C-alpha cells in the first residue's frame, strides 16, 4: 500500500528514545531498513541526541546510507547548540533539523534570540515550548514566531503528567495556527487515534486527531471544535473528517515516534493508505 502525500515524512524515527529505547546500533540499522521498505515515504529523519550523534554517524556506514544519515538532533539547551553544530560538521550526517530544549533555570524568551542568532545552516529549527500555564509561554511563542523558528510540543512521556489534556493541546495548536508557525510533536503518539493505554492507564493523543485538529485550526475553527477533534476516539469519525488535510501539514510538520510500524498499521486499518 502506498503512503498518501498528506502522511509523507510524518513520522520521525525516535527509536532510541523511551519507551522503545532501542540500542543505537540496532536503531540505525532499522532506520536504513525502513528507508528501503514500503514504509519509506512515511519516515522522516533519525532522531538522535547531541551526545550520541558522532556514534550514530559512525554506525551509518555508506553501505547502509549511500548519501548520509538524515538526522534531527535533540539539543539539551541553547548552550549546547555550538557543540552540536561542530560535531555535525565533522560527521557524515545530513542535519535536517534541530530540536532545542530551553534552560528553565533562567528566563526563556532571551534564549530564543540566542538560538536565532546562531548560524544553523539549513537545519529546520524547533524549540520545545513550555506548557501554556507557564508565565513565559506568550513571550516564548512570540519570540519563536517572530524569529522564523518552529515549535515543538511534548505530548507524552513516561509519567501521566507528561500528557497534556485536550484544552492544553488546543491552546498550543490554536496559537501556532494564529501565528502560522509550524510545529512538531514528541512522545506518546504511536497510534492514530486517542485512547487509554491498557498497560499504563495513560491518556494518549492520536496523531490523526492532531492532524485533523491542525487542519481545523488552520481553517479558523474555534477552540471547542479543535478540542472536540482531539478528544475523538472513533477512528472512523476521524477518517471521515480527514478531508483535505493537506492544508494541515504546513502547520503540523511531523512527530517523533519510537515505532514506525504502528502508525503504518493504524493507517492501513483505517483504510487511509493507497493501493
């Protein structure tokens, strides 16, 4: 089955991060296999932290990656950005994106200027946003939008409190839409449709919910409509609501997942893949 354009490069390969936590050698090899399989159109870059970047590059031999390993690098703070760029420059990687965490021990908004003023080459740059309840959230949003950077929203983790409620995610998505600022998501989005995990009891957002919600927000929908799409648990309803979500992809750029197979299987089960 083929991957429709609306899902192209939607899933960044975060196999080495929890809960998958695949060992780096196996993850690099699996990423090469994905890029040579029926899943290849769904797959974005390999997500790796600054500290593992050089090792990942060594593992990505020319036999596995004839060009170079495409990476999105998770940077622990703006202070580590220079080191990250230097390491990438010495390695055989294609640094497609940067995902930068902010240092919450000091004011957040000025860090955006530090990031924007750094020469980052052609790497698309995401800044992990604070939660909307954070007092600096409006200033951080404005700084990211004004400097032409992108937003990164944390949609899950290993603790229940890491999963934002619909209202919180609605605030994020609505703000991104009003500012025409693209975003990516990380964690908790292995599956297409919102659900309660049988293993943990955590409430997981679905990537299809977010895709539909982003399309609605981009089209000017109000917060209640966006929240309703995020809360929807019927995959058939979301599949019907999908419509022309191509307009959503400039807003919802991608999300990181430790599994590539699960998103593909969910899309196939919902009848959303081509033949």
